[in-house]
C-alpha cells in the first residue's frame, strides 16, 4: 500500500523523535523537583536499613537469651553480661544496646509486662525463662538510627531517626527427649540418695549398685529389680528416649555380662569424663528380659568407674575401694560417678516431669 502521510509531516516527526533523547533528563528533573525519587529512595534505603537493624537486634537478642539461659542451667549464675557480648557480636557495626535482661532465674530481676508489638509477651507463670531486650546504638553513642534520604524531603530536614527494638525469650526445663541416652536406667530412689534429695546437691561422688544388691541402700518398692537395669540397645549402648509418649520401656537385663557395645561405651565415658544422659524410672514390673520401667525423666551423669562388669577390668576411683563393690556371692555390679547439670543435645521438647539435671533450652515463640 502506498504511504499516504503528507510530505510536510515527515520532517516534523523526525524532529520529535530526535527530541526524545532529552526526555529522560527532563523526566528525572521533574521527579527530583517534586521529591518523588527522593521519596522512593527514602522508602527503599531508609526502610531497608530499619529492617536490617531489626534483624541484627533480633539475632543478638536470640543469641543473648540462649547464652544467659545456659549459665542459668550450668551453674545457676544467670550471667546477664553474656547478653551484651552476643548482642554486640550480631551487630554489623559491633555495638548495640541491651536495655534489659530479666526473667525467673537466679540473679535476674522480674520482667515487666509487654510494652509494644516488638516486646516479649507477658511473663509465663511457673516457667524458667530469661528475656533479653535490645535496641539501637551507634558507634557514636546515639540510640537513633539516622535516616539517609528522608532528611532531603521537603519539610523533613529535622528528622532525627528511629530507635529500633527487639526482644527474645529463652526457656529451659527438664529434657523430655534424647536420641542417645545410655542404655541403662536408674531408679529415682538411687538418684535421690546420690544427690541428697530436694534440692539436689550435684557433683558428689557416689556408688550405685546394679540390681538385687543385698547391701545396697534400701529403695522402697524397687528392691526386687534393683537400682538400675540395662535397656534394649538401639546401637552403641544407646537408647532413644521420648518421655512425651507413654514413658514405659522394656529392659534387656544382661546381668553382669556387659555387651561389647556397652563395654566400649563405658570405657570411653570413664576415660574421657563424658557427661552422659541416663533415664530415671519411678516404678517397674516384670523380671528378666521382660522387665518394664516407667521413665519419668533424664539425669546427667559423669561416670568415673565401674566394678564387676564382666569382662571389663574394674576401674574404681578414689575415695572408693574394692570393698565398696566386692566380688562373690550375690554381690552385683556397680558404677561410680556423680550427677551434674548439663544440656541434652538435639532435643527440642521441654518436659513437664521432675528435674534431674538434664535440660533443654529453646526460644519461646
């Protein structure tokens, strides 16, 4: 088809197209004059910095609350200074403001109620917890995060910045699960005798007899099966424990003849001073391989020796002697060591049962 555009219009169209080369500059000038680009920059950069600050403060509060909770568990110190170090370590500029460390543990003040949407929830009654609250602090000492572009907007020259807040709560309590407990269970009575009852005294060396010890301390209702029994081995002399289920577990009862896996495990624990986790039972029924134990918690234990565990050679720590676990007759095997407080690895559930020194820490919410 023939082009019907008049000849005199074509040069004008070429001129318009040539003028497009300056259109972008004109458009940018207009947007700058009206503040649109500055507003977009303020929204993108300044708000982005606020989100980054918030993330750094939250990471610091999370890490700080867990660090303080660990000191509550391990030595009852609840060292609030730990929160400062972790909060600063999670800040890009190496500094942040820890405005409050509070909770239910020793040496911690009680926490106030929530004061804003970024605050921790109201304190939970009858729960072990620590709250760490963090806020903005710059290397110059200011508690305001300065804006980058917002001050350039019309009428906003006096913008001073914002203070960002974050809060984290770590809770701790008796562990309800462990994938690698020792395949052995102790009675609650034996634990009470070794720790002195309530409140317990940790770190005291004790001798604990295996089952049917005629000269063992009396544990009412537990003398028939004894003070501890071997459990079904899931591999490496370990047993998977989940107290959120029924709590009942069946033993294998190998007596004095210890399996090869348990021999290797016991030798390693004694040599390395490893903290191990042993399930505690309160009642039992049945005999032999059919014995059933009702588990109520996990205890942290450091084994320092053993005796009469065939074919292991006796390892008896001071102040005990062979007379504390002699051979012959009906004298059973025994273990030596002390109960302690420790964190159970790879556990996410806080139990509701008795506290035997094996704990789990988790962030609340």
